[in-house]
C-alpha cells in the first residue's frame, strides 16, 4: 500500500490556481462554514437586478449580483435575521426576511413579482419567511437550537444538557469525566467544542469544555456526524456555538433564578448489596444520603447596543451562580457504628461567567469582531464529623477545609479565560477570507484552609523522638497538593478562503493550536522532615556517606532526620495543525456533492521539549451528497462518508513523559525548633538519594512511545432522508455506522521485552524494569529500550502475536428516526427514536472501569485484561426515545416539556484470573472472569430503563412588557433510576461486600424559579 502525502505547498498551489481562474461556468454552488451561515436563492429576472442583504440588527448590508441564471449565494454570513431585497434601477422591487442559522443555509427566492417590477410597476412584496424545515444546502448530520428555543424548553443551563436533546447522544459512562456527553458511541474525550469558531475544549484532557453565560448563546449546533473537512480533532461530535451580538437597538436586562433545597427530591440512601457471603454488611446502610442537598442561586445581567450606529456594537453578559450544599462524605463502617471525623462535607461554590463581544464594520465588506469569555469556579468546603449511630452531623470541624479553583484538571468545570479576534472580508462576490486568532488560559488551585506554603511538613512518632525534645507539626496539611503553578494555555490561529467558481464553491484553509500545560503534585510546604532512628548508629544507612555516629548531636544515639522531596511536575506541550480543502459541487440543480480532504499533524512534547509523539501526514478524506429529490426542498436524501482523527491529550504527556522527583537527604541534628518543628544544628551524612533513581529527570522521550505510532482514527458512513409532508409536519430517518481503526494506549507488560532480551542474549540483571509505553494495540510495535547493560537504547521489535493484545474494536450502528412539527399555530414539537448497538473490546481514550486518566486506560496494560473483553460496551443503549417541545397556551402563558426514555446499559462481572493464567504482577480482581470462569463483557444483563420528564410554564404578563416568570420542574416523577453498579465481584478470593452496590442514580427532582426582565 502506498501512502498519499499531501504537502502544504501543494494545497497552496492548488488554491492559487483556483483563485487565479477568472471565468466561471453557469450553475449554482453554495458553501457555509460550520461557524457561520449562508443565504442563497434565485431571482427569476436577473438582468439589471441586484440582491442586497441587510442584517436587521446592525444595518450592515452586502450587495450581490445574480448570475445569468438568476442564482446568488452569500457565504460566511453571521447568523441572524436578514432582509433580502431585490433592487432594480435603485428601487426595491421585492423583499423577504429570513433567519440565517449557524452552519445552515437560508433560502430566499424571488419569482414573478421581480419580473413585474422590471417593467416599471412600483410594488414591493415583503414576506417574513419562516425557517425552512429542510436545509438542502449542506450534507451535515446535526441539530440546531436557537436562543428562543433554548429559553422555551425545560433544560439545564449548560451546554451538556442541551447536547443531550440530540439523537444518538448518551450520558457518559464514568462520573470521573463529569457530565461530558458520549456522541454516536464515542468516548467522553472525543468531542470538539467551539465558540465563534474558537476551540474551547478542555485543554488538558479533551473532556468537556468551558462554559459561557446561558443567555449569551445565540445558536448552538450539534454535529453528530458527517461534518466536512473544515473540522477535525473529533471522532464523536462537534458542538458549535455562536454568541449574541449587539445591534442598533439598545437592550438590557437581567434575571434571577433559584433552585431551592427544600423542593428537591430526597436522595436515595445507598445500602450494601445482599451478596450472601458478607453477613456483617449484607443489606445494611452504607451511605446516609437522605440529608444531602443544596440550594443554587443565579443572578445574570446583560446589555447590548451601538457604540457607533451601524458601525460598532457591543454585547455583554454577566452571570454568577452560588451553590450552598452539604452531603455525607463517608461510608458506615462494616461492623460498628461510629463517628467519622470527616464524614460530612459542607461546600459553597461560586461560578463566575462573562461574555463580551464587540463587532466593528469598517465597511459593509470588512467585519472585525472580538469575543471575551471568562469562566471560573471557586469552591470552599469544610468537613465535619458524622455519627452513623444518630445519623446526624456534628459541629466538630474535620481536617478537610479547602478552597479549589477549577481544580485538578476537572472535566466538569475546566474554566477558561478566553480572547478571540476574528476578521471577515468579502473581497469580491466570489472571494471571501476569514482569519481568526485567540488564546485561552485555565488555572487549577487547591488550597486547604490554614495552609502555609512556606511551612514544611514534619513526621515523627514516639520511637523516633529524642527523649526530652518537643516535636511539633504546625503544617496542617500533609501529603501532596496540586502544584500552585498548575495551569493550561492555548493559542489558536486559523485562516480560511472561499471562492465561487461556477458550480463549485471552493473552501480551503489552515489552522494551528499550540497547547502548554503545567500540571502535577508536590509535597505541601515544599518538603517534609521525617525523623528516624536506627538501632546501630555505627552502620552506614543506604545512600549515606557517613554513619549517624560520625555526625553530630544525637547521631551517636542513632537519631537522624531525612529531608524528603516528592514532586511530579510536568510541563507538557503539543502542537496540532491541519490543512484542508473542500469543494461544494452543485452537480445539477438538485444534487450537491461535498468533496473534502484534510491533512493533520499532531505532535506531543515532553517537559524537556522533546517530541515523543509525532503523528504526521494524516489524510482524512470526506465526501457528502444531498439530493433535493423534488426540486422544491420538500424531500432530501443525503449520504456521508469519511475518516476522522483524534489527537493525544496533554494529560498523557504529564503521566508518561514527566519528571519525577523522590529524594531523601539525611542529617544528624542537635535540636528541634519549637515553632516550626524543623531540626536545628544539621550535619549532612548523605547527598540527596533516590532508591528508584527519581532525581527529577524525565524519561528518555524515545522510550515513551512505539516507533511510528499511528493516530487514533475512525471511519464513518451515513445515509438518510428528510421529508416535509406539509408546512406542519416533517419526518426523517438515517442510519449511521462508525468503526474504530486504531487507537493509542499504554502497555505495561514487560514479558514480551524480557522474552526478546532472552532470545537475543541481552543481560537484564541491572534492568530496573519496564515503565510502560504507548503503543498501537493489536499491531506490531517497536520500542526503544535501555536494558541497563551499558549499551544504551536499542530497538526492540515485538510482533502483535507476542504482545497478545487484539486489534481495537468499537463499532456503532444506529437507526435514527424523527417526527417534527415546526413552530406553527403556536406550538413546536419533536420526537426522535434511536435504535443502536455499540459493541467492541475498547471504549476509546476513556473507560468506565479505570481511574480516569485520558488516553491511559486499563484495557491494554497486558493481554489478559483483554480476554473476554469483546461485547456490548458500557455506552450501549439499545433504545432511546426523546421528545421535547413548547406551546403558547394563551398570549401570556407558554408551557414546555422534555421527555427521555433510555434503555439500560449492559452490566459486567469483574474478577480475578483463573489460577492457571495468573502471573507475577497481575492486576488482581480486574478481569472479565467471575468465580474463575469467563464473564464476557456485557453478558450480565442490563441496567433498568431511565425515564425522565421535565416540564415548565412561563408567564409573560402583557401589563409589564419585558417581564417573564418561569418555573421549571426537572425529573417531575423523581425517578432516581440506577445508572451504575459496582461490577467487581471478587476481593482477594472472596466475594466483595460491594458487588452490585448502587454507584450512581439519576438526579432527584428539582424545581427552578426564574424571573427575567428585558428592556
């Protein structure tokens, strides 16, 4: 097989040739960026006609000349409402109003009325066109939600809740990754999030994204497949958001919202399961949850208007959410009831969000915009004792008081401080250029109350203390903390060109994302003094150059102290770049082809700046087709196919290629400072010593990954139709097939390397062992290994059979069907049904069994973990019904509803390997075996169906214009369905007391009251 190589200069030359072509052939072609919109149509009498598009909010106009067949198209238009007018001899002949949505096309056609105007009749036809129920101008598989729809629906005020309305979207399988969705069978790290074209995906882990004030969202598009070559870095979905902008009309307003604790449903307790093998705990209380609860309050303000009429506009939205809550934080002991010192946790969180946007029109053809996003979560928490005998919290503070800020790479609240600059230029009717650049910054802090970062820890006990001396430990925090300098930074640049050439609308561009993180842990206080004592002070301690007796002070009696340093601080960086070209080819008036090609490069660097993953020349072809079967936009057939790649997150770099420091430096001493607890009169008897050679150096980058590592890639195919039976009823169906080709994962199995060394006569007597490496599971992989035999790194070729891991498998098949009633006669409704199957031996970069390190799943650490691993994956939900809508009951009252019925996910049974398969270093009870017998993945039945109904009612009194009072009730019937069980059956040969314990439920009922006023 020959690999196709497409160089940047080749794309540049091709683009130059296309743009240089001066003449076009008759025909129609339209194209839209998924971050903007397109307005297109036809004028029946084009001779002497001009089409003028006016943004009704800003007054900005764009003029176009229809071609000889009367067709016109305006690409890269900001979403919004437009007046589309036909001018002839300086007079308006006809006019329509259309709504242009993100990533979609708005059609405005002008028929015989234009011809009448051409012969001198002074008439203007004004039509307020409704949103077309079927968009025949693109081939994407997706759903668009407008600000009006989001305001009317009972939905959580966050992006993930909106995405859940989309067919084929499921809630993630692991709560470690927060509420990040799974789209089309993908993992929770496989989605891409954008605001105004800028990537806002979690910089460190690729799980979730930063948020913006809910009221600042203008359009939100969920692309669940079929997106063109313009977008990449996703094998799940693309969530594309455009924000509101200011206009010539001054508007301001605010809202107050509260979700009171008193109206929330009571959280179900958790009990130890009835295993039949643990009489001390079976069926007894484990977690007292009935007193858990919280109250959330939201205050929001916004304002918009012109700074210079028709030229410069501003929109600003501010939002703050405060949540006060408490919950049990510890389990009842298995045999006795007692007070848990940190068994109850009170927390106060504050979420500050801001979005500001400036739009400047230098001329009608040159548009500049600046977007500012700010998202920060601060949580203050305090632990208290909890008495399981009385089931009451006491008022005795525990040791768990702390403040966190977007802490620890949290996928639930990654936060961001974002600046985005964008330029759009309509250079000619045929040529459009857009340029975007921006940066984002995220901080991670965790500060326990009373913590003094300048005060070292001390550790001692009665047997290591010199009699008569007082040993203190004023540092209230022990162990490690998130390093105070932890942060993520991202810079993104993008350039796009669009050129219309007859039946072809060509779009091409380049982009680049530079990511830099600082992540890791270090000892609280910087270091720790550990007091020790040896029986014989005349003997050398391992790592020392003097005995304690040779030191001073109490060394002669065997007393000494170690200064311990322990830190795992990484500064990983990565560069993700891409080039693409797309041809929207209008083959006939009814058939549109979307032909695209994308070339990507992903490079991950270690803390030392050495590239340890370099994935180049990844070619991703994309093809889509739309057939406007009847020629009137009422019946559309579509098909898509393509390849998609996913980069390795920086989180992997921080785990695999980061420096590790763990040293001890030994001293004798003459006394102890009574204030700090630190030793005095020090005399060194060793240099810094590390038993595992961890002196703060990084691993050799060449040892971290397999030679020529292939990227994670997935192929996708879809086919479907949409039919407008009338203006009031639209139906559709589609099938989607996705197949994982390759993935990246870590293996820690030293056996194939040891076997290779034995075969090749390599002395491994001094080898400290294999520290894991990133490979392509199921493939031949070559590693660079230093066996500590004095010969340095050498290439070790291990075949797929020797590794023993199967090829990664994940296939998703889905049939999606929908019935929609567009907003007419005062109501809107949509019902969707998805029949799907998700099967394989790997979930992706994230898994539901492991501990949450993205890109470092448990699956391929050694081959036995993959025995019986093929089956229905945790994200498999065979049936999914979703319905939502709203109705204007009377002019003052609107009601809305949101219903979901989701079949349960498959269950597993995890246990120990049979005795004949066990080996030194196996992972204990982590395999698809139960009671020594195979237990294939997904073979233990299903979780129950999840059913949830949300409803709302909004009152907008005519007597107080601009006022809205709304009540949302989430989970009306308080159905706290089980979403997760503990699946590990065995515990060191016995049946675990936690096997089949409930580990997750749907959230209990809650009520949200909102008052909003707009002037």
